[in-house]
């Protein structure tokens, strides 16, 4: 049974984990698809924006014209390659501000409302020549060169939009001696457009909000259901165990008086016994006692399983010391055959208490009987006042209760220790009943115990 439940719990947990993993995988996939769709859509909206915008086009014209002149100077060896590139960077950066403002305005016109940054990067600049090309700048495709114009952000934060190739030829005049000579070159200028959408993750997640809320709700619902089912399963199993223990205990308890009864009736059938009035009397006495014992057992089961809400109290006000002394002297008489030391210590001025004497007596006797049953030879009953509570403390020097058992001893049918051992008789109902009676009085009961040293049960009753 335990094995079956464990397998069931394990299977449910594995199933739940698999379900969670699949859900996480699906959400992640949807996120990636949404992200790609969003980026593609943005790319489409802004791709070649500067080709179709007159302002952006004219800004591009400015740096391009200046660069062509600078390349002519490079051709005439008036400029080195490095200073040519520095000049290009310097001139485009001067135009950055205007470019950015114009680009933002264009984006707005194209329906891009979120915060988007854009820049152009230089990949290659090559002077084309039929004999040998002159590479002025080259960058690995993955690195995308340097920022030419536009917003300043790290390449890693951006997404590539498109590549553009600017192919042009340029003719310039050179003074050679007295004559002016016309020279020309062909140029290939490759750029990459890169965008960086600030908070794009938030935008995509926002688009997924509905799906995420539903998924998390389903996840929590299934988790709750599983948790509840497993908890229920364990509780049911505990109850089933407790019931089995109870049936075992009660069977054992009933067996002894029944065996004695059967023996006594067998004896009564014998003629020899019937002839002696004394033996008949004593046998009838035995039958009577066993009968009372059986009746008591049945009453215990019927009575002691009442819940505190079912207990009808009939309260009366009584002097605490007189009432408790009476219970203790009755108990001493009942336990006369045992070597027991009972001490008492009453609260000064022995206050009046309002209780149902019948129920509280049974509750206290249950605790006293347990003290003796579980090894106590010295019992101390004391009372005191604590705020508005009247306290009755019953202390014994018995075997004590482990902290694990302490939590459960007030539960119905609970018996501490090894359930197989029947050397101490009981049904696990006494403390449950005591607890219910105290609760019906609006009070509470606590136990303080140490294995091997004894236990103290403290009853709080509102005065
Ligand atoms: P039972 O019929 O088993 O005595 P109770 O409800 O009266 O049932 O007690 C529950 C369990 O609490 C007992 O089985 C016993 O293990 C433990 N217990 C109760 N009182 C004491 C005590 N004074 N000392 C040690 N253990 C105790």
C-alpha cells in the first residue's frame, strides 16, 4: 500500500515536471517567434528609410561628397589612409545630430512609435582598379566595422536591418605643370544598417501578456490540484492506518473479558461447582465484573469519540480545591493496589471555577490514569491563577513523550510508540476526549514532556 502510494506520488510529480517543462518550452518558442516577428516587422518599416527621405538623402549626400573629395586627395597622396578614415568619421559625426532628428521624424511618419535607435556602420571601402584594388577599410562580416552615422550604441545590442552598397565613380582635376589633367576613380562603399530597440523585450513580453497570464494560472491550478491530491492521499492513508490500529486495539481489549466470561460460564455448567454456593457467587461476581468492563469499553468508544461541538455542558460554580481533592481521593482509592505517591498544591484562596463537573472529572481522571499507565509513580496535581485563566497542572515521573508524538497525542485514536506492543492497554481516545472537553469549556490543554523524565499536562480554563 505504502509502496503503491509512493509510486503514485512519484509518477504524479514526474508527470507534473514533464508538463511544466513542455509548457516552458512552448512559451519560450512562442516568445522567440513573437520576437522574430516583431523584429522583422520593425525592419520592414524602417528598411531603406533614408533612401526615400529627402532630408536623410541630402545629409548622406553631404558626407559622401566630402568623402569623394578626400579620396581624391588620398589618390594624390596628400592624405594617408588613416587620416582619410579619421576625416570621414569626423565629418559624419558632425552630421549625427541632424541625422538622428531627421531619422526619428521619418520613423514616426512610418508608424514606428516605440523608442528605436539606428545607425549605419562601415563594412568595406574599396577603390576599384582593373589592375589591383585598394582596400581602404575592411571588417569581418560578423563585426560590422565602425559606426558611421546615427545613434551611438554597442553593436552587440543592435539587430542588423540590411546591407547597402554604394558604387560610384568620381572625376577630379589635377594641376600637372601648366596643364590641368582630369583623373577619376571607382569606389565601392559597403554599409550595414543596424537598429537597437530600447526595451524590445518588454514590448514582446507585453504582446505575450495574455498567454503568460493564462499559462501561469493553469500552472498554478494544476500545481494546487496536485498538491491537494497528494496531501489528501497521505491524510487518507494516515486515517486508514489509524483505523486499522484502532480495530486491532479494540479487538485486543474485548478479547480478555470475553475469554474470562466464556471460562466462567463453562465453570457454571459443572455440577461440582453448582454445589458450592461460594464458588457460584464468586463466579457470578467475575461475570458481573467482566460485564461491567465490556460495558465500560463500549461507553468509552461511544462517549469518548464525541467532538467538542457535540458536548452539551451543564456548568456549575464550585470551589476548585474541594472539587479536585474529591477527584484525587477517589482516584487514590481506585489505585490503592499501586505504589503511588500523590501530592497536591492548591492556588491560595482556592478560587471558584465554573465547569461541567461530570465532563471535567472524566478529563482529569483520563490524565491521571495515563500518568499511572505510562510508568508514573509520583504524581503532583497543582493549581494556580494566570491572568483570567485557572490552571490545573498534572505532573508525573513516567516514561515521557517524544516531541514527535507530542504533536499527535490529542488526535483521535493516536497511540504513541510501537503499535504492536499491547502491554499498555488503550484505544487512543482518552486524551482526544480530554482535549474536546477542555475546548468545549473554551480552554486549552498543553503538554510538556521529556522522554525518561515524565510529563506535565497543563489545563487552562477561563474563570
Ligand atoms: P491511550 O488509550 O493509548 O492511553 P490516550 O489518548 O489517553 O490513549 O493517550 C494517547 C497516547 O499518549 C498514549 O498512547 C501514550 O502513548 C501517550 N501518553 C498519554 N499520557 C501519557 C503520559 N502521562 N506519559 C507518557 N505517555 C503518555
